């Protein structure tokens, strides 16, 4: 109730802002036309176009006359329309209907999850276009309206002139004065007790609701409160009133809200200018007996009565809701296995035939969340039976995957294998399916098959950590003489992930044959969308240039969300370069965008290559020599700087891992030249101090385990401070992948004076 009240408050504020645009903003509003509408799953949906001066797109919109909003739009609809201007103001949006238009001075944000879910479940009924928003009362209040839902339309036009004359009530209908509150139209209603009350005119739900507390006080909790008359029109002749909370108030007593199911049987003309409504019946009175029976079962809180309703009305409009209610009640009351099986069978039976597998997937998640594993398996099996006809072909494969995983965990290996194989036929690249098949084959001792499945799973974000563990186990069994390394994994996944190599090697010219080693800093993130094009371009650069000419260090930023390769060193780079998205910084001077689609890799490669060649033409006043090695899990060595003393220059020394396996949302599987930490005392570097011999010498030594611990502690601290979920995987450093990069940089400008890259060979004792 609190959430509903807060939402209504937000809507009222939005409506007020809409109205504050003033009369000039609505000068074009006095048009007329016809809004084609239809009921989809009890929701009133309008087919139309929306546009700005930028673009016009076809859409579906909910029509909610009892919602005080203006025009709510999903961001996916607002983005192509460019509804927001750079200064924060909004463009005027035009809604195009048959023969007319409506003009709205801006949009509000709708409930995006609700819109997406509705489109998913009712895509066939909606046609080619998604439901992307809602037209509310703050827009519709500017028009004279005729709700003719029986004919599939809402007619609208300019407000009528003020008049003391009113339409004569049609036979069995009504012509009544109304009140307006919060843009909603309230109609007078008389019950058998003769006390005047009010009901709002609404279209946001199918059922006509009556306040459940009022029904309880009257001794009719199921909503059967007798006649409810608006003029000569008795609502109880047309619909069963549904007891429900009424989230509105009115000085005359808010009895309820009329629903779109009732409006299918009545033609309702709303003259807001004169505050008058005329109701004309367009269908013969016929009380839905099945609806009344369901409302009685609903308030009974008795699973036996709900089951009796389903037996009596298996094809009714409310049957699917009753089946869900039956399951909920059994879970709350306690149940026998047979009862639960009956409930799940009813849910499957009352589901839309082409959504049985899709619905079963959702049901399985709910039941697993309740700890009802056996029930989840039964729900999945029922969904599989109808999977062939599902409108979403992958749904049945996902069901097989879920069932296979559950059964494998339960020790039913052979049944699990059958389901997992079925899933793999439809989802051959699914990481979790391949992971579970790898587990099965490993349990069966079929190691080669298991290894192959783990390799396919290791390149997918959701399955990579556990697949890596499986590969380590199997490598120790199958080939104990060769440890699992990133180099081996790279060979195994070749052809399964996209790569990019340069066609030629770089050849020096007299202009570029200098002592310069160019530094490329790659600021990226494993979860950044469209970062794969830049990562592939970097592979091309690494292939084109020799390591004596180009040094690369890669920092993983915290945006859009921190990944496990983010650390304090990356935070320092972020502050230095102010990167909002993936970018390459060449010698601290040139910037090349790194956020690119896979197909754009050659374009990024060309720009990055040109920037490197330009920097190679600039000789450096400094030389850097680095010696490094790894022994017993410790990287150590020495760096020597030769060149003139100068103020404002710092020496940086970076521990770099040449390849790190971490599949993220960016679709990059192996990340190159990842900075793990600074090898000097500070990530800011150490001030250049040339001695009398013309050199600066610094030694270094760091335990790889200590670096890992420090990075994990940093991530855990960030997670606690910023409530960011960061999975601690790929934080261990492979001793065989360690390199060191030395950098001389001007502190104030960030310009790189010289760089050097060396690999640190392992010198571990045999």
C-alpha cells in the first residue's frame, strides 16, 4: 500500500508539472480523431505512432484514464526520439492516431520492467510493436472523449462549449453530473441503502473493483453488494464487482473504479467541460456467473473452494488466476504431493498454449526459491510437454537445462544427461549447459568429453570460474606434466572466440628509427558494452609492433561496474585520464576511442597504429633498462634510468599480467597486459632523481600472493562502501604470465617521456 501511495504521489507531481506547461503548450491539443484500442490480457492498449522532430516510430501504449500521469515512455522509445535536449528540457512529443494527433510537452518514465514483461508475454496479441508506455489522464483530460470499447475505439475531440443543457439519459443508461479530482472523473453511484457514493472511471484494469473493506463491513466480502446504479444503469446487471483495495479517496466516499470489461458493454461519453457523463448500454445485461464464483473462491482463502471453481469453470477468464491462487494457498497451508501436482497441472492447463514452456521457466524459479525442488521438476516436465508449440523456441531448451542441472545435483545422472543433451542441441554455446555436461562426463570418467565441454564453458561469463576449476582438475589427471596455463587455454579456445592479427610487421623508416618506446594505456572494463572492437584492435597492434618499440598496460576502470581486474592502480589511471568509457591513451598525448563493435576493429586498429607511428618519430632523452624475474612466487628485479635530471618527472613501475581469462559482458575472453599493481611504493610513482653517475637505480620485489590479497581487499572494501557486487575470480596471478613495464611521465601533463617492457621469466627451482 505504501509503494502504491508513493507511486501515485509521483504521478500526481508529474501531472502537475505537465499542466504547468500552460495553455500555450496545449494550443494544438484541440484536435479530433479516433484511437484504435483493444483489450489484451485485461489491459486497454492503443495502437499509434509517437514522434518528435527527430524521428517517428510505431508503438503500442496502455490507455489508463484512472492514472493521473501524462505520457509515460520507456527509455528505449525515448532514446531514438531524442526526447531530452542537452539543456535538460524536453521536446514536444506527438502521438499520431487515426485522423488526428495529440501533442504532449514532454514524457515521464514508465515502469520499464512491467512494460517489458507485458510485451514478452503478449507479443503475439500485440503484433509487431512493443508496449512502450502509457497515456494517462493528464493528456486525455484535454479532450472530449467517447469510450466505445465495444467498437474498438476511443473517439476524442476538442472540449465542448459550456452549456446548461445536457443529454437526455438513454433507456437503461445514465446522464449524470460528475466531479473531477486529480484529473480523474468520478461518477455518482447509489446502492440499495440510498446513500450516495462515487466510483472513478478507469481503464487500467479489466475488472470493476469495489472497496474490499466496504464489502467486508456490509457482510459481502466477495463483492456481491447488490445493485450499484449510475442513473438507470445498474452495474450489477453487467459485471460482478471484484473486492480489492481502492487506492483513491473522494469526499463522497470512493466506492471503487470502473473497469474496461464493463466499458466493453457501455458507450461512455465524457464531457469534462460541463462535468457531465452520458452512459449508453451497447450490450444486453448478462452477469458473468463464473466471475462471481471466482471472487467468492478468492475471498474464501480455501484451496478446496478454489479447486471446486476450477472443476466447474475450467475455461473461464479467471481460470489461470485461480490456478496460481490454488498453488499459493497450498504452499501457505501445507500440502500433500498429490495436491501440489494437481495445482501444477491446472497451471499448465490454463496457461496460454504457446507459452507453456516460457511460463514453466518462471514457475520453476519461484518454486526453487521456495525450496520446493520436486515441485520445480514437475513444473519443468509439464512445460517440456508443451515446449514444441511455445512462441519462444529457446524456452524448452532452457527448461531442459534447468531440469538437467537439478537432477544432476540430485544424483540422477542419467536423466540429467538426457535433459542436458536436449538443451545442448538447442543452445550449443550456452555456458551453463556445457558446464553441467562437463560435470556429468567427469563423474562418468569420460575425461576427454568433459574437458571439451569445460573448454566451451570457460569462454562464457556465467560459467567461466567453475569451468576453469574443472579444467584444472582434468589437466592434472590427463596431462600431469603440463600445468594448465593461459597459453594452453588460448590454444584450446582458438576458433571459438574472435581474434585479430595484423597482416604485416612494422618496418622502421629513418624517421621512426629512434630510441623511443611508445606507451599505450588501455582504459577498459570487462563489463563495458561494445568494448570488444577495441580489445581486438589492441591484439592487432601487439601483433604488428615488436615489444622493444611498444609497451602496453591495461587498466580496468570502475565503470559501468567494477570487474575483478579493477584495482587501486586502475583508480589512479582513471583520475589521471578521466576516462568515461574505453579509450587508448598513447604516450599520454593522443587518445583513440576504444569502445567499438567487433566489426569496427580495423578502424580502431588503423587509428591506434597511426598514433603509435607518430610517437615513434619523437626520440627520447631517456633510456630505461629493466631486469625482472619470478622465483618462488615473488617478482623481483631492478630498473635503471639514464638521462638528464629534470623536475616534475616520475618513474612508474607496473606489474603486468600478459593474459587474464575473464569473460565479461564486453565479450572479451582474454584480457591483455592487465596491470595488477605498482612495483614501487606508490601508484603515483617515484620522483626522478638522477645520481652523479647519470643514472637512477631502483630495485623491486613483490610477492604475487600479496598482490592478489591486496587487490581482493580493495575490491571487498569498495563492495562494502558502494554496495557493488564484485565476484572475486581471476584475481590470482599466473607466474608464467608476469611482465614489468617501466614508465617515465611528466606529473602535470601526463606526457610519457619513455617506457620499457620486459617479460619476467620464471626461475623456480626444479
